[in-house]
C-alpha cells in the first residue's frame, strides 16, 4: 500500500478514491497532535495502522517536530515503541 502525504495527514485510497487508511496530526502550539487513526475493516490485522504511525514518526523526526498522541491507537503505539518516545513533546 502506498501512502500519500499532505500537511498533517498521511493516507491511502483505493483506485476509486475510497479512503482505506488515514492518520491525522494537525499542529497545535508547535506540536503535532496525532488525533485520529483509521483503517478500513477490509485491511484490519495487516499492520497498516502501525505503518501509518511509522510514517508519522519518520516525518516528524525528519522535520524536527514533536508529537502529542491523543487517539488511543497512537498512544498505544508510542507505549510499545519506546525507541520513538523522544518524539513526544
């Protein structure tokens, strides 16, 4: 699956434009707030949400930005990836 990036959003759609997966992380007070993670039911259990969070972490690290996860999946992801906790701000 190929992800597309927009400011504050990483996502994937199918060939018809249907949203298949998405994570949003708008900036608030200089910190990227990871507030929404979605994976279509047809793709669940394939590690897509983890790939989305990895893409966010890589983007934030490259840009020198910090994250504040507020959605339950993002909170869990950072708990299980201690090597990425330096991104929390």
